[in-house]
C-alpha cells in the first residue's frame, strides 16, 4: 500500500489527474509549465502538449482526445495527432485563472477560478458551461479546488481551500444550478484540502496541501476514516483507476523532502 513514485517531473505544481477508464489512460497537468500530459499505465508511454498559458483542468472527450482549460481559454487536444484547437472562453477577468473542475452527467463543464498571478481573497467563482452558454453557480471563492458528485449526481461537494472545509451543495441536474446545504468536513490539522475524488462507497478522498497525505472521509458524518501518507508535503489531487487504486499528484515545497514533490504517485489500495 506504500505510495510508489511513478513519474517525477520536478514540477512546481503537478495537478488535475483524471482517469479515462474506458481507454485506460491517465491525464494530468503541470499548471505553471503550461503542460498537459497523457500517461498509459500499460506501456508507460508519456505524451505531453504545451499550451501558451497556465493549464489546470482536463475533461475527457474520446480516446486520447480531451478538453483542457488554460488561462487563454479552453482547448481541444488530440494526443493522436498532437493537434490543439481553441474551443471557447469564459469571461473570467485578467487577474484570475482556472483551477479545478468536473463534468456532470449531462455534459456541463464546471470549473472554478482563483486569483493569478497572486491569490486574492474572494476573487474567484465557479462557472458552469454548456452548449455555448455559461453562468456563475458559486461566487466569491478564493482558491476554488476539489469537486466531486454524489453517485446519483444530486450533490456537489466543493472545496475552497482557505476555508479548510468541504462544502455540500444540492445540485439540480436539469438546470445545473447549485444551492449551499452545509459544510460537511472540516480540517483542523496542518493540511488544507486541495483536490478531491469519490470512491465506489461514496467516501471522499482529499489531497492535503501541507499535510503530506491523502485522507478518506465520510461526508455523511464528517468523520475521517483513513489516511495515506506521502513523502512530500504538498499533495494536490487524486483520482481512481480501473482497479480502484489511486493516482496522486504533488507539488514542490520548501521542506526538506522537496526531492519527491512535483511527482506522480500510485497508491495500490487493492491488489490487481
């Protein structure tokens, strides 16, 4: 169960892992290097495409075809041909960039923003984009981060990192609107919640920035169930593969174990 270092890019901010279960491919980004990666766990092949501004979030479209968000807008990327094409932009302002996002079962692209190049309090929002139209669904966030849907899609869990909480929102699948319900998890230790994913049992796995771990929580009662330590301080995000094992991204830090930061880890929770 010990975390295994799969790839080490020495990235300042490796983020946003998303696993394509239909095609057994992992996508992730190096935000400040403007790089989008495609990793094949079977062949160990690593492909990358560079955009012209910081990237943050990947949405799967087809085999080796994705939509990626960058400061300059959303781009369709084809790793079969290494072509990239501008798709659309949202009016987000000059002093913010995109961060984490998720897609709902209807095909809406949901994404949050944060201050850039400097983090600014309440400068961000969460947007929903669908068929050429977009709207704000959560306002006045600071570092918009992890998102996860309940299994039935009626609840959206959301992290605004400085709050050190996971918030629960009711989600209207027909309209894409959200309504705040409550804060269901609160972090009281050194780590602050960053990226997040949900397992097959409906439990939330949260990457802890500054906490050197991935922690598992029950959103129904806010209780911590498990913790997987990593050999680096800043853990940024996570996702599950076809075997219900975790891929975890990390970032560099100024701590003494910085040698492992900025790498991609694999945590084998279930033997293959």
